[in-house]
């Protein structure tokens, strides 16, 4: 399992969405995207679901969300536990 971390906190719309979608396109079946973002990204979650991705989410503060995307929910949980969030 490869975990790719992408921190888009503080970037203006639509850059976080564009970078996240680009990362989705590179994601392999056994990989996880660990996204750190400053708001809860509802449109991105819908895009991920339409691509067959599942997501685990952890909120560390009002402006720090950690989202783990993969094609397998068990990989998301494992990456979240490993990251400690």
C-alpha cells in the first residue's frame, strides 16, 4: 500500500478540487490518498464516490480535515490509523 499525502490547506477554490482530482487519476487499486484540507469538501466526496472511491474522514480542528481515499475501505482505515488521526 502506497499512501500519497496531499496538503491543500489555505489554497483558494478551485485549486484544492483540481489537485485532488488529479491525485485521484493517479491512484492505483492498492493506494491511498491522504488529503489534508481546511474545510469539509462535499463536492469532492461526491466526485470520489462517482469514481468508485471510499473515504474515511477525521476532523482535527475547525480548519483541519484529514480524508483518506481508496478503492478499498480497509485501506482507508489502515492509513488513517497509521497517520494517527
